[in-house]
C-alpha cells in the first residue's frame, strides 16, 4: 500500500536536479474507505512528508537522518536513517515469522503492457502485473525526466532495507515484482488487488517549485523526545 509513500530514498551520488524541487499530493485508499492524504516535497537529497494531522517527517540523505516533527505540541525526534530502516525491517520480519503460513509462492510473475494513458495531467505508461495469469497489480509509470532521481531513490531504499537471509525467501514475491518494473518509470498510480480489497495509491497533483531552507531545518525551541512518543502524541490527538 505504501509503494509511493514508504519507498522514497535518494543517494548523495545522484545527479543534481535541474530544478528547485517537486511537490506532490498523494492519496491512498483501501476499497471504499476515505483516502489518506499526504503532502510531499523533494529537493535534491531531502524529502519532507506531511499528513493531515500536521505531523511531518524530514529525511536528509546527506546527513543520514530521519526527523519527525509535531508542531502542535512543539516536539520532535531525530534518528539515524539507517537504524530506523533496519528497525522497520526487523518489525516486518517479526510479523512474517509469527505468520508461519506466509511463505513465498512458486508463482510465475509477468508484466503486460496496457497502453499509454494520462493520469491527473501526467503522461504515463500503463502496465499490468500477472501472477500465474491472474491480475494482481496495475501501475501507471511516468518517464518524466524530473522524476528520474526518484526512481533511483526507490532502488536505494530497497537496497538498504533488504530482509535478512533467514526470511529472504518469504519476501521473494515482492522482489520478483520489483524486478519486472525496475527502470520503467516513477509510479504515479498503483492499484493492488489484495484479499483485503483494492488498494490504490495515486499522485493527485504534482508541480515543480522552489524550496525553502527552513522547510528542512531542525525546529528551534522545540523539545526533543523519543520517536515513539512523537507518534503517540500526534495520533492520540485524532
């Protein structure tokens, strides 16, 4: 579900962008549920994501930091990016280990070209992903030059957060799907067909615009507290 939101990292070795930055509004939904809306800003090696509660996250790839800020209570947390990603991976592996029935399948995955389409004014190439002949995912990918660094960002994140050898096989289906679409473009829209229902993640609006240094700076006069405490305060207010 978080293919657009949760898979965005960029290395400091990437070619510098020829513009100031990109702003995106992304909607994610499951079935008929109300979409979750997040706002993203990317500029060189920095990424900011804000949700409708006001909580925002800043990832600085040059400094290798992961910062979460909740302005309503003037608190923030800052962690090492690699350590945060490793912890996320450990949590995912724990769930996989507890679910003994969850194992890699022997299915054959194929991609199918489905034509050229425009999604929210963005020209895209439409692909379908089939598992043993069954449609499991549709992707609308953009090859717009300004989005090319974000494609590499996906690969960087996946490389950092690879599962441990002990559970690697359980994640092999996801890896096989990723290989099918590698290098084909940035996902503007993803539709996944799951047992829980149809999951859609979509860039509803995108524009190039200049950034602001203050947008990525550490808050002044805010209290630094543990990361989990920031999340608790933000989401307990909802």
